[in-house]
């Protein structure tokens, strides 16, 4: 019999003299500080990357601070881009909160814009109600485009990541078919729809190029905040998100909640397509959706599905988009590098999550 005094082998830490421990809970204020540190690290690494490419520090200061916040026009551009980014970010947040991984936001944005353009092209309804009908058509189209992956998920247990992603390609090819075919602009013969009439565009609010998309986005953030933070459905959804098995055992109707929030996600994505096409492009183009689907997923991830944080990170991504356009024009920085900057920030924020859930303790 082995000597009882001989103890089990001591576990060696992968971190040398530090031991990895699971945190019980970190206060929200400290979590915000950790995530903010991750964002700042991502911005610092991005600045170093741009300087390595040849952009001088003075140029970075000018493009990201002076040029944007020192010009009313650029501030308005940031807010104009932030409105649809906020809407698609809310779309992703609602779906992810219900554990429905909606990667098909881009396709739903496309199909929503197609639905809105259908109403405009065929002059459906009286002019006074045209914009409302376009919005309703976009919402319905977005819900329709997410319905098939939702059905496959619930009835056949098909992974929604794959099905929603593949639906993006179908929507894009349908868009190309329409723009190179029956919906091609009859005047210019370019592959985009004809310009929307004045009654088919979002009304300006009287400052720079901003329109009703901005106050609409603010209202949607408040509604989503109430839905997820105050309402009964939000309470049940938080329960399901934390422990789906226990929620099911206690009788929570998980399928019903998934249906409700996934369809709401599709509706918001379709509405985002309406906002972009009527508020920014004023027509349907073959590239109007570029960047919005990925950015919506990115924003929801950074915000951790919090509607108010979604608005903040939508502003951050909007600043990157506006500054990125300027960098492309004046410094010949490729668009791929702008996307790389977004990816660096995501990685740094994801790394900050490690310090929220774990800590390193010095071994004695």
C-alpha cells in the first residue's frame, strides 16, 4: 500500500507562477472598464497598423478626430450611417439573445429593400401612404426571409448558422437578377432601380443630410431596451439565455420565444434595408447592403446584446466607416484594411471577455 504521506502530483499552471481561476461575478462597472480597455487596445493596434502602412500620426489625428468632430457635415455623416447600423445591430442582438444565431442579416436587409422597392416601382397605394406601405413591405419581407431558416431550426434541427448564411447568397443573386433585368433604371440603363420619388424617401429633419432614420433608430433602441430589460418576455428570455435546460424544465415555452424574437430580428433587418434604400441611397443598388450585415453581427457581439450599448458601438463603427472612406481617398488605404481594423477591435474585445470571467492569481 502506498505511503499515505505521498500526496497527489501538484498541478502545474500553464501560466508559470500564476494560477488561472474562475471569477464568481464582476460588477458591471468593472466589466465596462475591462471592455473599454479592450477597445482602446484595439484602437492602438489599429493606429500602429496604419502608421506601418504609411499614415503619419498627425494624419490619424486629423482623420479620426479633427476631420470628423470638427465638421458638422462629417458629424451628420456619422449619425446618418449610425442609424441603420443601430437597427441591424438590434436585429442581431434580439436573435442572439434568443440563442438563434442569425448570420443572414445581410440577406434580410436585401430582401427588405426589395420589398420596399416593389411598392415604389409599381406605385402601390396612394402617395400619402406610399412610405408607410414600403416600410411594412420591408418588414414583411425580412420576416419572410428568416421564416425558412427558423422552420428548419425548429422542425428539422438544421443549424441556423448555415441556413441563414446560405440565404444571403440567394437574396444577393435575386437582387442582381432584378437590377440587371426588370428593375434596371430605364433612363441611365445602369444596374440600379429608378430614383425614388420624394414621397418615397425619408423626410429630412432640417440639419445637414439627416432624415427621420435617426429618431426612428432612437425609438427602436428604447423599445428594445424595454423589451429585453423590463418586459415579461425579456425576463423569460434572460432565463432561457442563462440556462435553456432549466427554463424548459420549468415550463418556459422556448419555441414560442425563439419564434417571437427571431421574427422580430428578421423584421428589423428588413426595416434596416428600407432605411438604407430610402434614407441613404434613394434607390435600390447592387451594393447598398455591403458591410451592414457583418457590422450588425459585430455590433451585437461588442454590445453583448445590450440595446443601449448597441447604439454606442454603432456610433463607433460609423466613425470607422466615415474615417475609412477618408483614408481610402487621401491615403489610398484599401477597404480590406478598414475591415481588418474592425476585426482587430473585435479580437481585443473578445480577449477582454477572458478577464471578465477569469483571473490570474500569483502562486505562493
